[in-house]
């Protein structure tokens, strides 16, 4: 029931985004859209995913799009061409997809093919094989750690690309940062300062408790970054810059990924396969514990450093030529 | 009617996906296009996660007793995809800022006109 209401809200918000012209309002609606999505993820049992979506969608990506708007323009121009052709394309595609769903297994059917292949193995064996009760963490950091290494590399590469694209337009020290405006609101400033220690503490908890409850490196990384971004917004970009110098952030971005790859290389040197943690200790479960801990730590470091340096890169772009 | 109850979830995701697709192909503003792409992406996430749902199941964190769990595999795939998604969105935004610096506009039509007049 909650699911249906949330899905209904989601559809309404999506239509509003399509209809509106004020980009600022659209970005705000998109934040709401992400938060609703996170709610639906919880009701579909995907707590780890909900965590990530709430921190990323409603937090970080909203801020990134807003700072892009501050550097470009707020209003969208009225398109001159007709809406009929795109509408037709969309309707035909949609109808084809609906036709495709007629062969899909019913929603939440336990007999669906997707639940028959590897999932039962993970659910029945993962705790014996990895010692981690949170199966999502076990699959992410142990069974499919190749995959995760690739994802971390993608995040690292995207971060580098953003820094390269924006570094040409960095403003000089004497110019004021354009996202600094919030520091004049005493209430916001005070409340945010009260909240930041708890956000950071929570991120640490999510990082190190991810084996036993929902959480892990990706979630902790984005929550950590969200805490520092909040700090940057209310206290000022320059203060944040003092905490994280450029070289320190770049070093952190790379070191998380290198830690991940290093864990794989050490496991090779100890005689196991790449990223096979069983060889780290005499007891395979202990080895798994160490491997998952280090890999998650690497993910957390790279995600945090990438998000913070992307945010700083956006907020330091000169407003005009 | 039973088809509707079995599949309405997927249909809503298709609807959301098509709204995102419509924004991408019909709107000229680059920021709005990226937001449309994000809506499209979220619809795919929702589709995956809802395929992992098992009736009467709970979050896949092992507890004592005889409990049925939802499928953890889609959760892993989408969890990483979300963080990769924000990284690529940031990249798109950085490109938009560069386009704005180069052309002075972020409307697709104006950019085409400037390119044509060269």
C-alpha cells in the first residue's frame, strides 16, 4: 500500500519535472524524487541501496546541479520545435516495453527465475563462507569484488575528468566563492554545525558496521562527503579548502583505489587468486574479514575524496569570464 | 485484473522511464536533459530492485530463525550503479559548464546555430 502511494507521488513529480521551465524548481523536485525513490527501496527490502540513494540523490547530486545552475542560467528557453514527434517516439517505445513485461514473472513472485540461480547460494552459504551476515556486503566486497573494483575505478576516473575539465576556470584566492552565501544565515549555520559531528560519526558507523547491518564503503563515503559538503556550504569553501588541500585530496582519491588493488596483489603473492581473501590468515574466515574490511575502507576513501574534490572544483569555478 | 496486480509495478517504472526519455529527446536545455537522463536511470534502478523483491521476504541480512530474504544480487548491482551515476552526472555537469564558457549558452538550439554559422 505504501508502495503504491510512493509510486504515485513519484509519477506526479516526474511529470512536474517534465512540464516546468524553472530549472531551480526542477532541481528541488528532483531531490524530492530521489528521496521518494529511497523510500521505495526500503519498502522493497533494499536498505543498503536506499541509504546510498538518500545520500547521493537528495544530497550530493542536487548540490552539484545547483552549482551548475549558479554558473549557467536558471531559466530554460521555450523550445521552438514541435512536441508531437518526441511524444510519438516515447509512446511507441513505452508500448513496446509494456508488451515486453507481459512475459515477466509476477512482482515479488518467489519462483521467478532471477531467484533460482546464484542468489540461493549467497543466501545459504555466504555467512559460512565469508562470516558476514549482511549478504549485500558479502557479495559486493567478496564474491563480486572484481566488479566493485571496476566501479571504484570508474568513480576515480570520472572524478579526475571533472577536475581536468574545471581546473582551467579556478578563481583566484582573492575572489569570493560563489556558494559562500549561506554563511550569513546564523540559524542555518548554528544548526548545521551541531549536525556535522553526528553526520561524520554516523558515516564512520556505516563504514565499520557494514558487515553486520546495512552499510559499507559506498554509503559511508557519500555520507562522509555530504557532511563535509554541508560544512563547506555553511562555513565557507575557503575553510574547507584549508582542511583538504588539493594535493591531499588527490592523494586520498588514488590511495583508496590503490589500497583495493593492493589487497588483490597481496592475495596473489600469498598464493591465492586475485582478491581471494582466504589466504590472508590461517583461518579463511579471518582472512575474509580482513579482506572485506580493507576493500571497503579503500572504497570509502576513494568515494569520499572524489565527492569532496568534485564539490570543491564546482564551487571554485569563476562565475564569469 | 490479475495481470494488472502482477505487473503494475513494472508499468509504473516504464512510465517513469518514458518521462525521462521524453525530457531527454524533447527539451533543449542541457541541464534538463541530464535530469531527464537521471530519471530514466532511476527507473532502471527501481526495475532491478523490484525484481529482487520476494513476497514475505525481508532485507538480506542473515538473522536467526527461518526467515525468507529478498534477492541480494540486484541490490549490489544498483548500489554501486548509484554512486557511479553521481560521478558521471558530475562529469556531465562539468562538460555543461565548459560548453557554457565556450558558447555562452546551454540551449542545444543556440549551440547548433553557432556551429552552423561558423
